[in-house]
């Protein structure tokens, strides 16, 4: 008799579980659908995936940047052998941050990710660790027709498609500077800030490489939107 009761209970539980799973599946689009991408909104678990999907929709990417006040200008396509770009943009300064050098032509999804990174990652990390805001970000370049590591052969770098940027340092409103080369090592406020902005970049970019990756990145954070396989397919180190 006890065996029968246990069997009946198991059947009831299985039926209840099946009913619950069916209800979840039926309501999935309503209950779990991420809001449309809005570059004015805070980050959510789907933001990085949505930004990376802009690789296939340059007009929408430009419209989203414009709606966020970045005034994106789509550059004429460029083709130089295996190098070049079709969706590179220039944007105006946003989030009270200027970039140096000012000429920062990048693929549109990179620009979108940078806008979010500035506002949702860099400035909060600066307030938390440095008690100040960032006014300038220094970079080492974006478009560059070269192979990975500057080698004479092998795969071309994402820089060869304006699909990457190398961030070297930050200037604060009080005049202090934070350098990846100088301040990465250690456990002081500057090092904590740099690791926080690296970790935050991993949420948005397909690839984020820091001095932890190899010696070639000792002086910068490499951020790119390389299309790779898998559900995310990127590298964060």
C-alpha cells in the first residue's frame, strides 16, 4: 500500500512539474524577454549580447547612438587589401569624457559599447575606487591595417577592421592620471579601478585583453567586437 501511495505521489509531482514547465514555456516571451536595446538605459544581462548583435545592423547602431546623444557620423567604406571597414563611425564626446587622440574612428558596435562602458562602468568605478570622475580616456589607436602582434604573416588584427581600440589610461577631474602600464600591478585604488573597468568591459565587448593576458598588453586594455563561435565566444582576461 505504501508503495502505491509513493507511486501516486510521484505521478502527481511529475504532473505538477510538467504543468509548471509548460506554463513557463508558454509565457517565456513575456516573462523573460529582454527589453529592446537602449543606449540610454542601464545594463541588464542581455545588453552585451544585444550590443554585439549590432555587428549585423549598422543603420540601427547609428540610430541608437544618435538617440543617446552621440551624434554618430558613418564614415565612407574603406577597402585596403584585406583591411578596411564598412560601418566605422565617429561620435562626439559623451558622458563628460573626451578621448585622446580625438580621432577615434571605430566600428559602430564598438562605439556603442564604449558609450555604455564610459557611463555604466568607468564612471561608477572611478567614484567607488578613486572618489573622482574621469574626464579623459587615452588610447593607442583604433584602425590599423596590420596582423595580430604586428607579425608579417598570420591572421589580421581586429584593428585592421576598425573593430578594436586599445585603452592606455585615464585622467581624473582633479588632475590625477591612471596608467595601465604604471598602475596595473598592486592592490591600491588605481589598480582596483583598472581591474574594475576591465571586468566591466567583459560584459560588453566580445574580447577584453589586459596585462593579465600577456606582455604585449602590458600598457593597454584591448577591447574588440570580434565575431567568434559559441554562445558568447569571447575572451576576458
